[in-house]
């Protein structure tokens, strides 16, 4: 397996920071990040995905929280949607705004 390092949490303070690698033969992203808490997993399950798809998290999967500023390290095709973080709110929470490149 050939991995290429893509990025780490900017100004990382310790050894446990979110990190992204690219598995070069498949194009898969390998992501180390914070485990989502139960409230976040519940919220994702409430929103759901596509009709008829279970919102349960199988035992071989997990839900992670990837900080918005890590999106800069995710490869995109030329015309792909891009997600950029908004400034944090008063509580320091980031939200994401989606836009098309070139707009």
C-alpha cells in the first residue's frame, strides 16, 4: 500500500492531530480525526442519507469529525464543489458554506 501524506491540522499542538493521506493505487482517503460524540452521531442519523438506507453505523465503520480547515487537503477535480469554512461563531464553532469554484 503506497500512501501519500496530504496534510495535518495546521499548527498542530501535539501528536494526536487530524491527518489525511491518499492511498495512491485506489484514490481512497485515509483520515485520522476525532471520533464523533454520541450527540453528533445521533444528529447524523436523524438527518439520514438516501431513502431506504439504514442510518445505523455498522460495527466495521465509525463516524469521525473532520475539522473544516482540513478540507483544504482533500483533492478535488477541476470542476468539483468546494466547501469552505465560515468564520467561527461566538462559541468558536465553524460551519461550512458550499460553492462552485469560479463563482
